[in-house]
């Protein structure tokens, strides 16, 4: 009887927080992934393909996977392949358009298409229409300088087979055929220019993540821990990592030792990498930038717009602010999003803490962050202006793209948070870094991902980069090489230099993913002679953080 009473009292004490909850016996796994988003899920699928016997554990703080940046409502769902995003083709001081970044982004997205196609063929991903849909990508500009820039951009891209099928027009009637909603009520005298590509896509990264994890959960060597927050990361003497996490529902703690630790926790990745103590993490700081959308679910409007139409970001604006009017397929129906409008919060995650920025600031990164703050005053000024925008201001911005828009059809919705990478620089003190960066320890036992754009669109090649960095010896083996080429047939090939392979890859992935049949691939690289610009157009450098 006394034993029962003591047990009951002990349980009450634990539930009331009067006694610490003891961790269970330490578990051991081959791979532990922190974060339940598209990055961790993609890496887990890669590893399951390459080493199906490895044990894996995924730890996610929220009650479900894909609830932060990967959630369909928290990003634009653009299959980023530089077909429309003008930031990927900056113009130099001599007026020449540099397409190297655009080619790099497009090549990466082709790997994603092949990776997803293989997962469809093997049953990991189900109905392709549930996560990817053909959606034309367009650049939409007005004003003489911007039109001249778009002409030159279009001409420059003709040199690459990856941009085959792209069309250019300044004719209102032709543009109306592509985007009728954007032309209704527009001044017929307004000068416009548009490029239109039929091979663009809209992607639901949250759905991909859920299907990936759903398949992995059915395997005996994969364990998913939801509602679990990492509290401590320590390096063991044997080279493994001990991760301590707490169940936020019942307060129990768990310790797991892992041979390889991946931190794919979005905005929380920086703090966790710092927590690990690896010297490589000391080079980085982060600056949070959020975004919001104007959204309409009016089906009469949604059915009149099919495409993702990108404009040009304002001078001083961060790349993630490039305005675009997007067709999305979310929760089984078409909607239209416009934005993003930059927002500011000290949180690094939508469900994060207001102390995220403060706690990520260390003696190692405070100076680089300060230098960037001084150097990037136009960015600070832009963010201040965005935060001060009224509903009328945001609606006026929408009407530049959709002149006949009515306020009652639209609502403002908060999107996800992104963390801009700041890296220590010997000369400048600190610089804003473009794209995503893999931060890994020298011994390859821990790696994390920092940054955002093109993010989810290129999760497959980014995680392939993680494999090549931390499992270099295994990647070189005949077994891994054969499997990599089975999953990604073009692995190791620069498609930009091989039009025939582009045609093969487009045809294969379009069929498997049920996408629009691809256009003929341009094998000549012929392009019209661009008209000289009146003066260099104001285009921003390559995008870093696209929602």
C-alpha cells in the first residue's frame, strides 16, 4: 500500500514540476535530424535510398512536420528555376546581363525534378498533382529602363537550352492572352514587357515533406519525435553527438547518441549550431526578415489567372521582397497570392521566441552584424518603410499588377520567417551572404543549413551537397555512385552544356510528374540582338531570400 502511495505522490510531484523528470536510457542511432521540414525530410529520404539499414531519428518541436517555412501558406511555392526571377540575372555597370546564377539555379531545380520523379516511381511520393502543378513563370515589367533590361535578359537567356520555350512580348493583346486578370482595367498606353515560360511550376513543399515522412515512418529503423524541443547538444569522447530533447506535452526528456547530426531547423539552425560549439558556427550571425501576403480565394478570380508573375524589387529592398502575383494550389484549390510585404520580428521562426535575435548574438558575430547594419542602411530604411505600410498602401501595390482588384476580395496573411545569413569577413567585418550555406564540422559528424533562397525548390541538390561534404568517401564508392545516377540520371552532368540531355530530362520528368509537355529544346543558342538600354536598369544582385 505504501508503495502505491509513494508512487502516486511521486507522479504528482513530477506533474507539478516539483521534481525533475529523469531521462530514459540513452538511445543510439546512425543519424539524427533536428527539424521536420523539407530539408531534413529530403536528407532522410536520400539516406534511406543509399543506406537503407541505417537507423534514423527526426526531432520536431511542433505537433506536426512541415508546419514552419515548408508549410504551403508560408512560402510562394515557386519551383525556382530562374525563369522569371529577375534578381538571378543582375546587370553590371556596363549594361551586360549576367546569367550564370540563373543557370546555376535552373540546373539545381532539374535535380529536384529528377529526385521527385524517382520518388513517384518508387511510391514514396503519391499523386504528383498533390504536390506539383505546371504553372507558367513570367517576368512582368513596365517603364523604359526595365523594358530594355528585360529585352536584354531574354536575349541573353537564349544562349542556354535550359530556358528554351521562353517567349517575349510587349504587345498588350498577347500579354492579355497569358495573364488576362493583370490586363483588365490597365491603361492601353502603358508600356509593358513580359517573358512567359510554359515549363514553370507551383510546388507544395509541405505536402512533399508530409509524404516523405509518412513513408519513412512505416520503416522500422525510422523514429519521429513530435512536440519535442532540443535542449542540449554535446560532443562525446567517441566522436558521436548526444542530443537531449524534451517532450513539450508530458515533460519527459530523452537523450540520443548519434554518429551524424543534421540541423535542418530553419531559423533555429543558427542557435543550435552555436550550441554545438563547433568553431565553424562562430563565423555566422543572422538577421530575421518576415513577410506577409495579400490572398484571395475567390474562385472567379483564381480561375482567370494562371502563372507566377514576377516584377523588379525596389532599390534597397531585400531580394525576398520581389513582388509577384502567384497562382497557388493549396488545400486542393486554386488561390492567388500577392507580395511579399516585408515584416520585422526578432523571431527566427514564425513559432519562435522574441529573444531569438538576442540569444544568437555572440562576441564572435556581434561585430560582423554591426558592420552589415551600417553598410546596409538602404535595407534598414526599406524595412522601416514596409513596416509602416497601411492597408491602402499594400492594396495600391497590388493594383499595379491587378488594376481591377477589389479590397473585399483580399485579406492580409502572415507568411513565414527567414533568416538572412551574415558571415564574418576579414576585409569588411561582415557581409550578407547569398543563397544557402552548409555549415559542417571538420570531421563531418555534424552539419547544418543556413539561409533561405532558393531553399525548398532545391532541397534535393542542397542535401546532395551535404552528402558530398560529410560522406565524401561513401559518395565516391561504386555503390553510391550507381544509386545516385539511378535517382538522378543527369548526376555529374552540366545540362547547360548538353541540350540533348536537357530534352531527355524534361521529357522524363514531365511524364512522371504529370507536367505540361516541354517545348522543343533550343540547340543553337541563337538570340535576337537586344536594343541598347537608355541607361543601366536598376536590378538587384542575385536573390538570397525568396518567399
